[in-house]
C-alpha cells in the first residue's frame, strides 16, 4: 500500500470502559500514545465532551498536557476544543502554556459544536447560545498573533502571544469547510460520524481555499472509524462496542463503553441498525489487514486527503493496541 504522502494520526475519545474509572482511561490513553509514537503516528488528539460518563476528556487541555508530558515527539492536540464553550482568551492562554511546556508539539483544533446537550451548553456558556464562531476564532488567533487585529484592546495572552500554534478548523458540514477555506487554515472533517458530507465538504473547502501566511494550499485531515484484527469477523465483533456507544447516544443514554455482545442484532431494531451503520460505515475501515488495506486505498482515492485521523473505540485495551499497530504496519 503506497501511502507515503498521507500521514496517520489518532483521535482518542478517552472512552471509559464499563467497570473502570477515568483514571484507568487516562492510563490507557498514555499507553496508546506512547505506542503510537513508536509506531510512526503523527498526532494524538483528544476530544471535548461534557456530561458524558463514557468520555473522560471534558477538561481537554489538561488531558493534552498529561499525554504530552508522557511522550516525546508525537504532536498532541484537540480534536477539538469547542470554542463557543470558552472565552477565546482562556484558550489562547491554555494552549500558549501547553506550547511553552512542549514546544513544537501542540495542535489547536477548533469546533463550534456544543460537545454536550443544550442544557449543559447553557451552563458552560452562562446562558448564551449565540453563534459567533468566526468572530471567536478571529479573536483567539489575534491573541496569538496581535498583527491580525481582532483582540480586545489592551488584553494580551501571556503565555500565548507570539507563539506558533497550528490552528485547524473542524467540521462535519459545509460550515467549517467554508470558514477554513476563507481563513486559509487546515480543515479536519468528522467522517467517522458524518460520512454523507465528506465529499461535498472537501470539494467546497478546496474550491474556495484562499492561500494565507499559514498555508499556500489546502490541507485536509479526515477522521474515520477503523478497527483491524486478524480476521474480518473479529474486527466486526470488536467494532460493536462503538456501535453500541452510538446506539446509546441516539437513545439518549450515556453508559460506559460496553463489551461486544453475543448478538448485536438483539439490541437494536432495523431502523436503528440502518441509521448507525449508515452513519459509521461508509468511510470506515473494519476488518483484517487485507480488507482494511483495500478500504483505505478506496478512501484515499475518493478523498485525496493529506492525513487520516483514526477513531478506534474498543472495549479491550490490548485489542485496541493491536488494531493501531496493524494499521500502522499497513502505512509505514
């Protein structure tokens, strides 16, 4: 498989396994990041979610610091920080601190989704649900680079000001694609949960891209679901943990990650099965090394992306390590 132009990275949702604690989850995340660094992965990103017992990375910047402190070379960042939940100055300071502690290794992925239910968003945002994401991005960037002129007069991000912290716009529709293109920034698309918009969003981003001081050409990161095991059957069985997590989400449950069931068809109805597999499988790579090799070849031919961001939420940590190792072996 020739993938020398495409980088491979990891999106870790810090899933809390049923019967374990966030402490266990963070231990496993560090272990995965350390292995990923040895295996040649480029980035290790953490997600921001709130009020979800099955996800432990609500304080995303703190977890990023923990991962960076326990690795040496892999880039660590957010996939992403949901900027409307925060004051742009606070994020500039947090990531300025991270970049000062771990120079040249920190990424700042920014999204506009709440990362939580509306009631939680109201608490985080002190009741305001206004949509001013572009203005917030401009303000944040200006704290890092005052020449952009969008910061509050007399307010500085210390540390943060003057630091070169890569900003990546995240999206799962055309909104993020338009903004990333307008600003000339890298774009990361959530194909692991919004596959129907992958090609339209990437085409929109590339067509409207404006070269900037940051980039002279478009740069696309595509997040996908991937699980690799010795056989197709085992990989599909392992992936049912992620399918159950998605089932819980659409039912409004927030349980810890569950072990693969004996028969997943006994857990969902046909409509739920169609929705979940329709949302998770079109740009997924689930199977044996040979099967996944073919799927990745097809995905890269279809999308021509610069980087794949792999989401592999598994119940068993050793199986997760094996999956990412087998995947790296296909690339490097």
